[in-house]
C-alpha cells in the first residue's frame, strides 16, 4: 500500500520555479519538467532497489521517509561528510542505473558536484520530497476533530503538548478556541514578520506549551550577521551559528530586517538564495534521530527528556511508533518508575501497536504491567471526562 504523499511524489507533475519545486500548472502539461523529472525518475529507480528489503523485513514497500533517508545517505557518503562502507556498493548500483538521467540546467546549487551526477540527483530528490510535503500540508488550515485538545488546555493548570506533525493545525485549534496564551518556544515579540526562537517554554507563565519535535512548515533557519538572515549562500552565511524563526511568509519571499516588506526572490541580486530557506522540518527516520543532538532540534529533544522526568502520565494519540529514539525514551521513562503510565487513544486497538516486532513486545510488557492502557476511542470522539483520569494533580 502506498500512502498519499508517496503516490504524489512518484506520480505528480512537478517543476522547478527557480528557487523551489512546485506543482505544474495546466499550461505546463501533466508530466514533471526539468530537474523535477530527473529527481522523480531517480526516486522511482531508488525505490525499486530498496523495496525488496522492506518487503522481506516489514512486509511493506518504501515510502517517502525511507526514500529521503536513502538519498540523504548517498549525498553524505559521496560528499565525504560521512563515509559509509556498507552502502558503497549500493551507491554504485544506483549510479549505474541512473547515468542516463543527466542534470538539467535549472539545478541551482552545488555546481562543484556536477561531475558526480548521483550526488546531484540525490540532492534534487531530497529537495523534491521536502517541497512535496510542504505543498500538501500548507493548504490544510482548518482543524477537525481536535476540540478536546483546547478543552483539556482550558481544564488543567498546565499541559505540555509534544507533536511530531509539521502542520499548523494544533496552533490554529488553540487560537480559534481562545485558549489562554500558549508558548511554542519562540518569542512573542515580532521582528517584522518573524518571531525568533528563544526557548520561551522555560520562563513563560503560559499554561500550555507546544513542542514540535520534528519542526514545522513555518520554521526557517537564518545566519547570524547583521540580522540579514534570509539564508543567502554568500560570504555572510555562517551555517555553524544559525538562528531560527517562525515566519508568516511564503518561501519565495525575501526578508528585509525590521520591516514588513518582502521582495520575491526573483528580484534578489545577491546570488543563490534558497538552499537554507527551505522550511525546517525533519524527513527520513535516520536523520530525524541524528537531529536530536543538534541545534534547534537538539533543544527540543532535551526539553522533551527534561519534562518527562517531572511527569507521571502521557496521553498519546496518532503516534505510529516509528521513531526509535522517542520509543526508547518512552520505554526508559516507563521502566524508571512503575507509577508512570501512558494512555493510547485508538479505536482499532491492534493497529495502534508498533509494526516493529521488538517494540511490539516492549509495549505488550508494559500493557501487562498496567502502565500502558489503550482507550478504544479516536481523539475526535473523546471528551475531557475520558481523559481526566490521566490528569496529574
């Protein structure tokens, strides 16, 4: 079974609009163009080569997360960022299978890599995957079936909400229902159209705290020189000293510090721009796990661990149990104190368990110890009364 995002990645019509990938318009036809077509063809070939392993081990074919993890490993290995002898032969297989694809003139970044076609193709594939996710999540703006979240937020003195979703539905739900001020780790003071990350969960008096462990479609990373932080790949960009912000902008806009004015990137005069402007969210399981040690995602994961130490109850909904680091931390949390517990909201009980056999057995152990309880309801059918037994005093 292929999920909707993977199907769109494989079969949708895409093109590069100078600084990003986007949907083809009707005038463009019904097939992908230029570097988007190359990236799509590369993804199809890569998918064919990794499907057999996943079918044998997990009885499924590869999805966009698996594909992104694979292309990112190819780029790292070939670029010399991380030598991985175990994939060297696999990279040669993919290189030989994709030599006919070439590289289009609209490839914007990494010109020095043109002699290594498999790296360019893999880099394009990773970028295409990110933009497909962004374009599918951006239009989803109206929360449905989430009212119990705002009801709980009003009913308790304090709540920490950890989410792995990239969309903005949680924030919209809380805002629509007039929940008392919540904090998301970014300053409430605006700099033009941006709010900069300041770790405000730690000192805010807000009763509701949101932690988006995998990032968000409206998060951006900027450099630290003169507050000109729009991610230009120029002399003033310092990737080792980034700053992070929430921006009420389109990714095709250029930021003027301290103002509300934006120019489209088409008017930019400072060379390549968008490599560091892509919205910040994590894709590909291997790289999600690595990101927990670095930068903003490291801050988020550290805060997750710190807050786990002081709580006794977790109410879990919609989590697929695919993040091994989060899984391991939750199991450790349960093992440390027998009084700790997790309530899992899911109407179809068997499918809520993780697909991986190892995690399934761990979860079964804690179910038998009565630390994990499954509540046979979807979130949209729950009331505050259903969840109240898991509130802490």
